[in-house]
């Protein structure tokens, strides 16, 4: 089932804004203690729970003309921070890019 659960009602806080440190939820992928397959499973579990699967499953981004485009960009940046923040330092350089999306890094 591609995409995400519906966005919260207008004025409601999106669940992603309640996460202050993804590393307490998704362990850092180092390839030794935490394998890629374990990391993916944990990351997807939290992405679904925090209603951001659409940012890593290939669902098209909100159009630039959409009313919620800015919020989509903010949430995508946070998911991208989650990805970067849960990778071992040696792995970050493989996906770190100035102009990317969470899906591209995923």
C-alpha cells in the first residue's frame, strides 16, 4: 500500500514533530552491531508509526503548487535528518547531498 496515512487534521501537530532523537528509536546502522536489514525494518516501523512512509516509499512529492507543499518539505527534511542521524559516520558520505530528498537518500 503506497503512500502514507492521512495527514492529521489542520492545526494538529504532525506526529513527526514529537520525535526529538531518532537514535533512541532506530539504532545507528554500522554494518556490524546493526545490520542493514535490521536497520531498514526498524526505520520502516517508525516511519509508518510517525506517518512518514510516503517520504521513503516512492510516493511522489506534493506538487510545488499544493497548499501543503511547505509542510511536505519540512517533514521530508526531518525524515532526511533521521536517515543521516541513524547512519554510522563512514556511511553518511555515501548519501550526503545538498539538494536531496529523503527518498533519494533512502
